[in-house]
C-alpha cells in the first residue's frame, strides 16, 4: 500500500510542476496615471518566447483588461508593444504573462511623461 501511495504522490507532483510551467509566469508594472499608455515586452533570451500583454484599469474591480495583445511568439531580441489610447486619463498597470518563465522577458509601461518597469 505504501509504495502505491508514494507512487501516486510522485505522479501528482510531476503533474503539478508541469501544469505550473505551462501556465506561465507574470510580470507586473506599478500603476501609471494619466496619458496614452504603451506596454512593451522584450525577449532577452536566446530562444523564442510566447507572451501575452494586458493593460488593466488600476482601480476598477472588474478584473477585465482594458486591452490585450497575444499570445504572441517573440523571437530572441525582439519586442512587442500594446498601445492603449482608449485608456487615456485612467490609472493603469500592465501585466505581461510569459510562457515558461519571466526571466526571459523585460517589460515597461510608459506614457509621454514617465515609464515604470515590470517586475
């Protein structure tokens, strides 16, 4: 009985790890207020990565993005940007979801006055 329980536990651990790797990791920016916004993701790895870029209104409790790009495959050294002119005047933040690991991507949210880094 114990070997079966241990085998089942090991199988569940492997499935859980595989599921979390498939789900991806997310980078978030701080909130940026006022302006027309652009969120950019740059692939800093040597292999293609798949990203989804989303811009959310910071103080709306809807959980629905104002705008979305992706999923999109980025070759090594290439960036993708999401412009959100419809977000003008709102306080927003950017979420960049990276399939496979967030260390492969750098992100920034900016408007005409300033920029904030995704972490």
